[in-house]
């Protein structure tokens, strides 16, 4: 009888190898040193940090972005990059293109394999407003491309104010191709249909089971990010997702 080898559940994005195609979403069990180290011990495909700003950020209207400032996270990135069995992804946000560029440069130098430029947070929409002026978006992407020493992914809000084809053209002009999009028709699927196959997509949202991961991959995503289910279940969810995917492929029995 021929031995059946397990299917590789890893993925490659922007030339970076991820041992599993599911990872945490920024801020989901990734806000403290203890949470990040717990992720490093799990079966996650990457460790995605909570979104960081240049300076410590506390604002009553934008609580989701509260963070101690990038300089408090850089030592953790160095530690995790040296010890974790998966890539470290830094998530960044700012009010200017220069702030994004400086953050991308700092986290890349610290050992992050990928930088996620968070353009989805409401605070970014209220300050930098990259989806209102195309020139602002183009300048931001150009500064990131010129300053980052590692690949950059762009995280989109649920809806953007420009056509996806325009976004794809702006990304191509800057030499970027990784996008984090909402895992729904108006996000992931419409982006795939309108922007073509040139983008490398990460789906975020709605991942509860191995079936959900497989479905997102079948719609064109290369990987998924897990948020609310990770918060509820803990880092053990990644081993469960991998197990469910293998069971669905007939590699393991329940």
C-alpha cells in the first residue's frame, strides 16, 4: 500500500514561507508579551502584532488602536523573530506617509518578515484619509515601498472609496501585491474579480472552522486571519483548524 503523506497546509506570501495558512488578526490575543509568546507556542502560521503607532496611543473614540508605541514592541519583535518557528508580522498605523514609512523601516530592522499597513482603522480614515484622495494613497504606497526593507501588505477597510481596479493599479505602481481584505463578497471576492489575479490575498473575518479556512482559500485567498474565534478559544484554535482541514481531506479520522 502506498503511504499517503499529509497535505502541506502552509503557504507562501511575498516570498515568505508560512508553516500554516491561518494566523491571528492584528490585536486578537496579540496585545501583550504573554499573548505573543503564547501564539509563538501555538500552531499559528504567523504572529501578527497589535497595530502600533509611532507614539503611545490612547483615545476614547478609537479604543481599538490603543497601544504603547512602536518602541515598546520592537524588543518583542526581535525576541520572537529569533525564537518563533513562524514569521512575525508587524501591523502599523499613522497619520502621515512619513509615519508609516518610519514604522515599516523600524519593524523590518527588528526582524519582522512582513509589515501590515493598517488602512482599515477608523482613526486612519479620520486623519490620513487614504481613501478620499487618490494622491494621498499613492504617496503613502510610494513612501512605504521606498522605506520598507521587507514586503508590505495593505489592510483594507470593509469598503473603500475607490474602485478595486484603481487600487490594484496603485499597488502595482508601488511594487506591492499583498492585500488583507474582509472575507465576504464585497471584500475578498469582489477584489479578486475586479483586480485580477496579480494580488496575493489574505482573508480576515468569519473564520470559525477548518471548512471556513478551506472555503476562503477556494475563493482565492492564500491565507486567513482569525479574530473573534481566537479571542474566544485561545491559541489552540490553530491546531484545531489544521486538524479539521486534514479530516475533511480524508487524512485523519475524528
